C-alpha cells in the first residue's frame, strides 16, 4: 500500500551540465502532473511526463526542474559600447536642453537595456534531456520510498478503524434478535394495561411477525461483514487499491444507512451512529491511498 503524499529529489550532472528535479505529490483521483517550464526548457516536457507516468500511478504531482551550466567560463558578459556612447550623448544633450548639471552615472548607464548582456553557452539538448531522465528516476525512487512509508502508517490506522467497525457490527448483530422479543413483551404488557384480555394469540403473533419483518437487518449485517472482510484483504494487497477501497466504503455506508432506517431500537441507533463515524474515518484515510 502506498500513500499519495510524498516528495523526492534527484540530481544528475555531466559534461558541464547539471539537472535537478524535485517532486511533490498529494492525493488526486487520477495522475495529474503540474509542470511549468521556461520557454528554453520546453523540450523537456515530453520526457518528464513519460518518466513520471511510468513510475507514478495516482496523485497530483508538482514538478520542479532546474538546469544549470557548471562549466567555468560558460557565461560571458558582452558590452555594446556604441549603444553606451549613444546613451551618453543623449543624456548630455538632454542636460544642456534642461540646463541641468546632473550627469549619467556609470552604474545607471550599465543598467540601461542593451548596454550589458549576459550570454551562456548554447544548451546541448540531448545531454540535458538525458540528465533530466536520470534526475527524475532518482527523484521517483525517493518519492516512492516515502509514499511506501506513509502507506504503512495508513495501513495500520485503517486496521484500527476496521477493527472498531467490525466490533460495532458484532454488537448490532447480538442486539438485533432481542428487539423482536422485547417488542412482543412490551406489546403484551401494553394490552394488559389497557385491559384487552383474551386477545387472539394468532393475531398477536402476526403483529409481532410483521414488526420482525420490518426491522430485519440480517442481510445488511451479512453484506457489511463481507465488505469488512474484503477491506481487510485489500489492506494486505499491493498496487492500485485506493479506488477499490473507496467503492467498498460507499457500499458500507449504504448498508449502515439501511440498518439505521430499519432497526427500531435506541441501542442499535447509537451503534449505527458510532459505525458511521468509523466509516467516515476510513473514508478520509482512503482518499490518500494510491
């Protein structure tokens, strides 16, 4: 079992180029890759998405890529002296026209557009693309390891809530047969209190049978037990099980709601409330299972 929450980093360098990759994932119904690249790195998008799709099945993935030229002298400062002289001449003429003694300082001149430019060695796309793949592989390994660790914590927490849900189901199962017998006793006492002596036993039995049929929850409890057992089986499985578990939670909720609507008993109603609480805790945790 893997969580959909995690992070990982990778780095690869060769021939004066270095690529770093950082991944961060959170839960999502499908694989959703968020990748924003500067225009000069757009050629990395295809390899990035392909690599992530092969290593991650579900979750929202934020991808951060950085490419750096590590070769000494890779960057070069270039100056346009002709443009600089033009700026100086223009500043001088403006000063004379406005009768201003203020001069254009050197640091201000260098900040003007086009005077000083920083150039870098042309990027070798084949090398950078290969390094990107290597960095992503390392990041995915780290990410997968972290998601697996988080998945173990999820598994243990889910087991606790499943055990609590199973215990509540057992209590409802034990209580259910008593509801009908208590109803029969209360009905007989009520009739006696009203002085309705000599009531036809067959008519009384028929009324009790109708009530028993209305509040029968045996089938719902049986299906709920099956769902709980199947959920425990998923906890021991690997791979993409989050969607299957989410579907089971919906089925469990359906059975519990039916039990609550049919069982006309205060104690069972309280157990149903507790059971819904445990199922909701399960649902919240399952949203983060891959």
